[in-house]
C-alpha cells in the first residue's frame, strides 16, 4: 500500500520495495474456469478446477437441437500450458444419434491475456473402433473472473531498517472455489483522501494533516498474483523516522485509511474492482500496530519485540 518516510517531511509511496526484498516473481496463467471452445458446430465447454498443477472438471458438448454429452476431465496446468484428457463419455451418443468420442485430448493449450481468459492449442478426438480420429486447432475463451473477496495475512515486519512497517500478503478468494488468478495483476487505488490522525495531533504541524494517495507524491502500487492466488507484500506504516517523531512529539495517535480499493487486471487495460480494505497504523510512545482489515500485528518499537498484554 504505502509507507510514509521522513525526507524533508515529504511523503512517498514505497511499495516497490517488497517485491525485490521478497523475491516476488510473476506467475503463469492458471486453467480454472468455464472455457468455451471454437470452432464447434454447437456448444463445447470445458469447466475446469485447478489444485496446484492438477486440473479436473468436465467437458460438455451439445450439437444444435440435440441433447448434451459429458466427459470427465483430468490433466495438468504448468507454466501457463494445459494438457487435458476427457474420457468416460455419458451418454455414448446424443439424442440426434451423434457418436461421442471415446477420448478428447486437449494438447498444449496456452492460456494468455491480461485477464488470463484466452487460450489456444489443439484437440484430438478418438472415436470407437472403426470410426477413426481427428485433430484440429482450437481457440478457447472464458469470462475474466473476479475475486469475491480477499483475506489479508501479516507476513513480517519490514527488513533493512524498516522493522516498524507491517508487511501483509493477500489471498484472493472466490465464492465458487473454481477460479485461479495466478498470472494476473492486482492494483490499489484510493477513491478519497484521508485524514492523518497523527499529523492532526502533531503540535509542530510538520506533516500535512490530510493526504490524497491517488495523486502525487503517491502512486498506485501493483502486485503480480502468484501461484495459489496470493500476492506479497503490502507495506503498512510510516517510515522509521516519522514513527520516532510521532512517538517523541505526539505520544499516541492513529492513522486510518478507510478505502484502499483493490482491482484485478482484465483485457483492454481494464481493472475490475473486487475489494475495499481498511488500513490502520497505531503509534504509542513504546509500540506500533499495523492493521489490514482483520489482520494485525503489534511490536515494541524501536526494540522490535512482540507486544505483551
């Protein structure tokens, strides 16, 4: 999110630091979702879930005016490439007498796009004995999924002299349990400015009492979504010099940021909103507490020891 640093009393964004310090890299697109395949004479949908590199689900095909046929799907998703096998068709033919393939193999299906909602590769349909097989190129599309929410977790106190700032990770969630967000990006923005309770309590008034993070000198931080639909790290807190200043000259105060709007990347440079976080940083003469929604951590500062009740 943000870190407020003392540098001629200026305020700067600092979320570029965590990625380098924590070795964060981008992940490849996952395969979960409802994928519509073309070309197809009717409806052909791969409905997939992903757990690690394992993929499972169903393939449903329906010709115009005919009943649908279903296959059980297993396979893998690695490095943004799907390799799947659909077997055990039910029924063996549809209501129009079209014969179901014994197996449908989707090979080297590469998932791409800012929303991880496009894919292409090849299908091979193998029919019962005497009916042969066919291989053809396919393109897949799915709706760019949007998280239903996000769970924050405290990871650690900041390294390299920033041990007063709390580092939080985010776990994207979905109500269906069928979405995979790796390979995409999430971004913060701030719809409104916010009042800095510590600055307002400062008798010397050396830091602006209100901030507008969406404009200079702030920037919107962006994170890569990693495997397991997580990202790290959002830094919450003042810089060390600012924290010590408020401890010495204010004593106890609270900075509250009520609206950290989170959005996820989609095609056409669109960002889809999914969650608003409440952030808080509490300062006392001997302790600091960093909060991101229900996740929080307290330590003595500058000693850097766990708080005791």
